[in-house]
C-alpha cells in the first residue's frame, strides 16, 4: 500500500508539472535590454522567468544559453574561469543548464555538428570556441561521459589543424577545454603539465610545444584511441635524401602523424629515431666536420628538440633511458659479434654513436643514479671498442664526448676544463682522454 501511495503522489505531481508547462514552447530575450543603463538592470532583464526556465527542454535551454547577449563577456577576462564564475553568478539559464544530467549530451552533439559543418564548408551556427569553453565546465562522475567529450574535442583539434581554420584563435580554447576535461578524469595528470594550474594553457593562452604535446598525448591515450591503432607497425614513407645538408624540409616529410606518435611504445620510438634515413651520416665524423667543424652540441639540439617530433616524444617518455640503454647494449653485443668496424665502408655502421649522443639528452632532474648507470654503460661501450683494438680519434670521439657530458651532470666540478665539452671534432688532447677515463672509472666504482 505504501509503494502504491508513493506512485500515486509521483504521478500527481508529474501531472501538475505537465499542466504548468502547457503552452510553454519557447522564450526569447526581451527587446530593449541593451538600452538599460546599468549592468545590474541588464542582467536582471535577461533572466529567464522561472515558470519558463524549468519547462524548457535541455536543447532549448542550451540554445538560449548560447544566445545569451552577455555571453561574450566571458572571453574578456584574463582567466576564462573567472568569467565563468561571474556568468554562473549572474545568469540563471547557465546554472540550470549545467544542473541537467543530459547537458553534456546536447553540448557534445552540437559541437560535433559544428565540426562536421567545418569539414563540409557549411556555415557554423555558433562559434566553436564557445562550445570549447562550455564543454570545459561539464561535471560528471562518469569517466565515459568525460572521455566522450574529450573525443569530440580531439576531433575538433584534428579538424582545425587540418583545415588551418583560425588556428591562433581556436586552438587555445581547444587545449584549454581538453586540459580541464583531462584533470576531471584524474587530477593526477596535473603533475604531467609544466607549471600545473599556473600553465598559460589554463588562461587560455597559446600552449607552448611541450604543453601541447603532453595534452595531445594524454588525449589520445585517455580516449582509448590507441587501442584501435596498430601504431607500432608504422614505418617512414619513402623519402629521397639529397646530397648535402638540406634536412629541415626532409624532416617535415618524416614527422610522425600525431595520432600515431602518441600511441607508439617507447621501444618503437627508439627504433624509429634510429631508422631516420640520415641518422648515421648525421652523426658521422666526415659529414659533421664538413658542415659544422665545431662541437657536437649544436648537432644534438638541431635533431633532438627543434625539428623531429619522434625524438622529442622519445625524451618525454619516463622510460626513455631504459629502452635507450637496452638498445645500446644490444648494439654493443652486435658490434662484438660482427668483429667491430673493420672492413666496413661506413666508419660507423652500427648505431653506437647515435645512441651515445641520445643518452646524453636524457634529462631526469637530480637523478644521479641514472646518470651513473648511463656512464657505466658508456664505459662498457668504450671497452668493447678497445677489445677490438679499434681505438682511434675517429671512432671513439663520440664516446668520450658523451661520457664527458654525463660526468658534467653528475659532478660539475669534476671536469677541470669545460672546454672538453666544447672541443671541435677530433681536437681532444691526450690528457683530455686520460682525464675522462680516470673520472669515469672513479664515478662508477
């Protein structure tokens, strides 16, 4: 009887609600609001009457919020979250919209429609950046709902990037919204974002390349995109490398697509970095000295961070050192098994030298034990070359330079002369070789 009574009361109140909403189809903002003098008067005039507000469908309410005349004020704040706080304080429509459990569904559907319109060239009803901003405020305890929003925003990012549609204006809002949704899935990801909540991406402002890569990587991974992509099967396209050093245009052709890049295992990234068509000649002594005639430092910077996204992503991986060291040891064994470099046309047919240079680029703050492990492995590589009686300035210089770089990370005062790190190719003195060997063995005891 009790359950029957409750059911009867529910039906009664629902019936009353239906009757109260009879005849309510839609509502428009009143004319003349803009002629009012004070902001308070304008805000009051733009409130949706409560007898209308609770009768509107979620889609109708969403349309009214998107048409809210003062919505543009949201984007005049230095920090858009401050603008949202004011918007939620002033406008009852936006407060009601985000109370609706199906708000995310309608906002996402309309956002996807606008993205589709971009692709087909149709006019976009509402500026995409407004949806980016509104989607960032969706709250849900259901991770799948948040991931669905993230998938839509990721599609928006790919479309805007591909079509180059107002990139400088639209992309900051896209990164802003994705950063917020990622943190709602798990606030632990804040540790991955440089400067945390102080990062300009939360303003929003243009994301720097490091922040953009982190947000893109997390987006692809959290959207389970990588489960449907056989990323580790990706190979470089056929590219003809011309004689000489016109590498920047060719590096553009060899960039790994982002939807592949962020799904690659660290082991595959090491392989792809070593499989760059020019990687061995890039680090070979003859090409190097003919082009730079100076130190290895500009070479590392040239390839490592500034131009090739595969190596840049590799060094963003927390397990980069492990896989580089594993590959380096495999190369040492291969070197020993194949009799060293003797009788080979290429002075560096193995990947020992590229790997030695890459190992100097691994940066983990204040990790002395890791640097000592790298140094220990570089000494093993050095001894492997010695065992084949192939020590000469040409094929051992990179190892000495790499060890000097690692020594400087472990103990800046250990090297009596920083000129060792700045020495031109093959110009180390016999005493420099002796010092590097002596310090190496002392540090790895």
